[in-house]
């Protein structure tokens, strides 16, 4: 991965964390508290199925990326790393 690709992924991750905290009203959590590889649902960050719907809308609104297959969505929404990779692979720089 080139330095430019790495920087783009980092930017996506930072934006994602900020959006998750603000859009999902995650109280007592700051964007910098969320680890890139932290599990977002269940035992991890504690997100639920309603949050997943919000994330779908958030990705569409802010990144122009759609997730239509929720089975695939489970893999994509695993962590900040997996969401950022999906955004990166499905958007033009």
C-alpha cells in the first residue's frame, strides 16, 4: 500500500469515528477512544441493529457508498478498519 493510500485510509477512519460518535449519539466516547480494530457490535463498542441501519445511511450520505446486502454488511461493519477498507475500495479518491 502506498503512502497516499495509507493517508486516505487514515482520513476515512478519522472521519468515520467522528461520525459514529456524533450521529449515533455515543455518550462518554470520544472518536480517539475507538480503536481501528475494535469490534463495533455486541461485546465490543456495544452497537446494535438500529445502529447498523444508521451506519448504512451515514455511509451513503457522507461517502456515497451503499451496503444493500446485510449479510455482507456484517463483515463490513465488523470494525473501523473493515468499514474504512470498504469505503476506500468503493469510492474514487
